[in-house]
C-alpha cells in the first residue's frame, strides 16, 4: 500500500511538472508573437502612414519626442482633412489646422458643399522630410511626398478618380501647448 501511494505521489508530481513546463513554454512562445502582432495591426484604417526623416533638419536637431509628436499631429491632420472633405464637415478642421491652412481648407469644404460634391482621399502614405526647426522650437517645416487616390463624388457616385503622387510643403507650429498645421500647400517640386 505504501508503494502505491508513493507511485501516485510521484506521478502527480510529474504531471504538475509537465503542466508547469508546458505553461512556461506557452508563455514564452506567446511573448515572442505579441510584438509581431502589435506591428501587424499597428496601422489601423484610422491612421495615416507618415514616415518622418529629420536627418537633414537645420538649424537645430529635432528631439525624438518632438518628432513623434509632429508625426502624430501630421497624421491626424491628414485624417481630419480627409474626413472633413469626404463628409463636408468643416468643424473637423479646427482640431488640427490654424491660420492659412485652416482658412484655405475651410473654403474648400464650403465650396464643394455648396455644389453638392465631396472629395474622398484614399491615402497610401507620406514620406516626410523635416527641413527646418526654428531656433526657439515653435515651428517645423516639412516637405511631404504623398501617394493618394483622390475621388470626386456627387452624392455616392464617383464622377472622377485619379492616383497621384503629390508634393506638399507644410509648417507645423505650437499652438496652445500642442502642434497644429499652419500651412499646407501643394507644390510642383522641392
């Protein structure tokens, strides 16, 4: 009888040890896949892809956190602009734009609204070069090469569509403790 209890205790111990090893193995495997999954799902449809290169910026370097804030701001600005033009909602521009850029986009939304049109952007990403960072740190000039599909809609009907690569000059400035786009102009070349 003693031998049976010893065998049962031994087999239970082995089963617990196997279970623990299996659980640890599973945890290690899962921890290896989580970073891959987060990268795979990082760019949601609500995010505009912006790749910022600040390696040639003058007269001072762009701090890492500032670069991240500008990338996020610029991406959100494009998303807000695209939604404002698609839904004829000029109120969406207030979050991301000020000054000249705000006024110009507001006029564009109102003009298409008066004609019963809307513009849909299918955004394929932006390669952005930061070229100037003001000495006091309040403004950054960007050169953006954007790949876009632009559709003009009359109601739900697409009346024109074109795939384009466009160049933009943007100036992002500090406004009320956050960054906003002050200038966004299409240009033929840099």
